C-alpha cells in the first residue's frame, strides 16, 4: 500500500488523483481528522482508508504496518510562511518528519519521499542549486523555511538522504488549494476580482532593479509537480534532494496577463503596498536549477504558464471543480 500524509491537502490530494489515474486505490490518507472529514479535495478520489496524523505516527512507531507500506509520500506539514509559533512549526515540520525518517531508516524497502521547500533558499543570494553539498550555506527568511531546512540538514547528517528523497517545491498552483487561506496562490485569490471586476492587485516593488509586478518566481502547475514527484516513485534507486520547478522565472505581471487571457477579460493591474512585515522576508526572484532532476532521467515537460493558468481557470476555478471531477 501507499501512504500519503497531508493527503487531504493540496499536493497530497493531487498525488491521490494521479495515483488513481494509474489504477492505484490501495492508499491510506493521513491528515488531521477534522480536515479529512471536511475537505472537498477527497470527495471524488478513491482510497482504502484514512488515519489521523497522531494515530498514524503512533502505529508506525509500534510497527503495526510491518512491511506492508510500499511507499510513504510525506506531504503533511504546516505550510504557512507567516506562522510565528516556532514550537508548532518544529513539532509539525521537523519532529514529525524525523520520526518517519527514523522508522524508514529501519524499513528501507519502503520508498520515502518527503516535501521540503524552495523557501529554504531564502533570498536566493546563494543560488537555487539542489546540490546537497550546499545545504549548510542556505539562509531561510522565515520560521517555516527554517523548519524545513532543519530536517534537510538532519537527514543529511544521519545519512538518510542515501535512501530517501526530499523535494524542494517552488511556487505550486492549481486545483485543490482552496482550503489554504492566505497561502493559496495569487491566481486562486485573484480570480473572483478578475472575473467580476477585470482587475488584479499586485504588490509594489521595494527593491531597486525590480519594477512593480516584475518580481519573478518559478511557478509550477500542480499537475506538473505531481508528475515529477511520482517520477521518484517509479525510480526507487534515485535518492537525495531535488528541485521541483520549471526552471523558468516569470513575473507577477506575466501571471496577471495569463489570468486575464484565461478569464477572457480586458483586465487592469493595480499595485498596492506590500505589508511591512513582509518587505524584509520577500523573495524577489526564484528559479529552480533543474539540471540535477534532468540528469537523473526525468523527461517531463511542464505546461507553459499560459496553458497551465487556462487549464486551472476553465477546468476548475470557473466550474468550481476539484481534481477527480473531470
């Protein structure tokens, strides 16, 4: 069987969707029990059962599952980049993952793939290479990123990266992110205003060399992120840290125009002040170095930004659909 932690969430439920398309239904969803009961993400997906995250880790450590787990896709975490409770982040993002890593070190027949984050790269001054030799040089900008970085470093120190995979996801957007609140993509948050008012709001720039809306990110569609993730399920001999992105940085203005085109509106952009609490922690540029993934044999070609936004708008946002309702 396959276990997906955070299975009721964004990337987790998208993995279920893609696994279902492969004919896999022997999947155990792990998440917070209330989230599993309330989310719409799982309504159209097929899985064998679900467990509360605390129940799961207790059973895992008691070896209740034995060797029945073929793969453990650990997407569960607190993903809020504005969370200020360091203890909460460490418990959810570091200690919980460490407990799984400890178990997997004794059960290496189980494929272990966990979610790290491109937020660990900080302001990008040290580049965006997923070479594990550079991990110690990175300087994350927020507590969330630090909690993710701490596990990457711990896994490296323990030698666990020789039998597991950590994935640094860049700016993922797409269906099944509705529940994420402020952590939803700008595309998701902006769509109602674009549809109803033909207007999109973007942050002003506060850094020389970047015009308003010209801050650039590596935006990757959820369907592409999932395809790259499952590459590692199919290739169990490949281990280590890898970037999950497109290798192409696009501006927020590009995103706005892609959204206008997808919604078929003649839209306008209004630039608004960035909250002061974000100004010193804002990433003005991210772009995944994809050479390591390509060298590992991944040949997946990502959708263009325009095609991805159009698929998201017309297939999911406009009809209010979730993955599995196609």
